[in-house]
């Protein structure tokens, strides 16, 4: 397996849906709904919390807080290819190096 693409951008584009942009130019949609069965991810039901998603330093994952995060491997492997949508809205898009803190 080659090098795993790093995450460049992430955007909350709907209830429990993310569009993740990778450094190879590919964007994928990721459905967070199945994660709600796991305790830490239940916080994602809160729309304000969900929209606070950010790219971790280096693009190795995304996170909402110190306990709720996803790796680039999870997002790349289980995300669905998507047309370029949702990443141009500045209020909901976070890029690597940007911080909500």
C-alpha cells in the first residue's frame, strides 16, 4: 500500500455528513451516523458540536475535541467519492493548520 493521503480540508455539509478534501485532490463524503452507537460519538448529534470539526495538525485526522476524532485512514477508506461540494463555505470548512480553539 502506498502513502495514505493527508487531509487538507473538512466541512460539515449536512446532518452527520462531512466532505473531506485530501492532499491528492480527491474529496470524499463521510457519513458519521453509524458512529453514534459508540459512546464518545453521541456528541455529534448536537449540530453546533458537529460543525466544530477541524483538521488535525499534519492532516492525519479530524477532531471535534480530545475524545472525538477520526483518522485519515478511516475517512479515506470508508468515505464515498463525491463531487466538489461544501468545501467553499467558509463558515463550515476548516483546513489543516486552522484551529477552532
